């Protein structure tokens, strides 16, 4: 980290007499006292627990300085930067650090696929540049500045994932990061409870342009009229992607369980991504567009995509101890994403039967029942033999698919019956079978995946 104590003090406009301490190099920044290393700056955030309570632990771990917002005096032996709000101070420091280090910033958001797209984009750009990306799901007002302050000194391209629950969140993150390139993967129904409609979601996602460079690049799906209509008067370069007519149009050549291959705009180059699904081809098109924007050759883009590593729990293929193939996609869910996954899963070749385990999709608002029921159109008894539904909201889908599934092929459990889900799978699955699991993260289907791996 190229940052000194005095630099940090000026960047956050600390109000105490910080010059009483000699200046020194900071080695890093942490808000979790358990992760503090020698020479770090400790940021005590206020959440369920007040981070100020862990100042001694941070000092024991080797913290050399800390932000401080309490009126009570901090430990006298520790260099302190007094601020009104420690989170805002971390955000202000991230803004300063970005301006100092000057990496090119790529921002990615969307109702689904943003983490996969981030991973693909980083893998492509890493073929030519020193890159750093959002780690895990650090994509909010805490995680994004934390990511900026953790980028290696040599970073040339910084790929930032931007998440949201409410309006104005992406606006804040975009203003903070000031991206040179921005991409929106798709508009689904995630957080529609807070945003009112898909149009509201589209408007919230378009907040990503609030900090976007005027000479920058914005990438959006061609088949999303809600977004296309919002970009008509933007000064930035606008590129669209999709399987239909688009600036970056893909033709799928082969779709397998382990990979998908495709060509783009009639090029002879065959691209391959080591994940299934048409929706992942869309994510790859974003990475290709970004790679081309930065003048990477098709060969480098092709190599990056073929080697990219998917963040855990995103469309992850696993295999149980007795050979059951498991498609785990349990980190988040909205109706559009669930339908896409089911469409892809339904076409996967298998020697056994296909089984779907679907859990509640949360935060869908007053139309939740209708949205859950609409998934029925993407479940065919000839393709997905048995369906296990889990959670209160899935009652609506259960009522709908009873019209086409035999009673003994549908299994419904409420949220308190996760153990019954696991036991049903134990009885149901054979070594050559294939199972997909999809739900909002709050449903905890990752625990079911863990048990499945032991089968």
C-alpha cells in the first residue's frame, strides 16, 4: 500500500492534532480486528457490534493507527485520526487512493451474473494488464472502498462489482469509483419489493453512469428495452450484447455441461467458457467487449475466457461421493435468473434423471406469488423428472405445477423443513442422476449442497 499516516489524515480531514505523531507508511487497512496485520490502519465500523470495542485486539495484532469517532479518548499510545463517521472516512480515503494510484476502473452491475462477469472480465484483462477485482461479494458501500484500498500497488485495471438493494446505492458507488467502463448484465426482479417494478430496477441499475467518464464505455443487453430507452442521450460510447441482433452478437456452437462454445459477429474465432448456459454467454460477451475496448487480441480474450475461475456458488458443477452431478447456484435468485438456469439444466445430457431443488426467491414484493408461479413454464416433466420445492413462497409454484406433474413427482416443504429436503434427496437420487439447486441466499441451500456432496 502506497499511503502514509499523514496522507490519510489529510484525505479524511481528521479533526485532531495528528501531527503530534511522526509520519509513517501504512501497510494496509482493515475493519475486522481479526485480520489486522503489523502496520495496518484499523477502521472501527459501527454495526451490530461497535468496532471501537475491538481497539485493543487491533493493537495486539499490530495496528499502527486507527480512525476514531467516539467522544471517549482513544488509547494514548496509538496514532488516531478523529473523524465524524469512520465509514465515510474509509470511503473518502478510497476516493483519494483511486486518484493517487489511477488504475482504469471497470464497474459491473446487474440483477444476475455480475460476479461471473467480473470474474470473466478480470481473466481476460489479466492477459495483458495487472488486474485486481472485487473479492467475494464485497460490492456495497463498505466492500467497494475496502476493495479499492486493497488493490496491489501495480494494479492497472480495477474491476469492481456494484450491488444494490435500494435506489441511489449504485449512484453513490459510481460517484465514488468514477469508472471508465460500466456494464449492466441484465434486469431481473431482484429487490423489486424495494424498487416497485422492473422499470424501477432498470433506472436504479442505470445509476452506474452517474460517475462514468464522459468518454467512457457503457455495455447493456440488447434485448432489454428498459435500458436501451434510458441511454439515448448519453455521451458515452454505448455497446449492446446478446444472442439476437446486437453490437456483440453470439452464435452458440456447442452447449455442454462442462462448457459452452460460441462465435461472435461472424468471426472465425471459437470462444469457450468452462460453464454452461446461454446466460453465461451473455456475460462472456461483456468481457469480450471490454477486452476489445482495451485493444486485446482475440487470441488473448479467447485464452482468458477459457481459463477463468468462477467465484464459489455461482453456477458451480460439483459431484457427490457416489457420482451424482450437482449444479449449485444457491447464492442468489430472481425469476428471470431461475428460468434461465432451468432452461439450461433441462437440456443437459444425463444417463439418469434430472431433479430440481428450488427455494424461495426473496424480496419480490406483492407479486411474489405470481412470479414464483411463472417459473412453471420452464419446468417440463419430460425434462425435469422430479421437483423439490422449499419455502413459503414456493407454495405458489407448487400449486401451479400440480397441473402437469404427477403428485408423487412433486415434493413441497416449508422453510422449517430443510432436513426433510435432505432426506428426500437421499432417497431420490441415484449415482447417474443430475440435480440443480437454485434459491435466494437467505434460504440456506448451500447447507443442502454440502450434504449432497456426502451422498
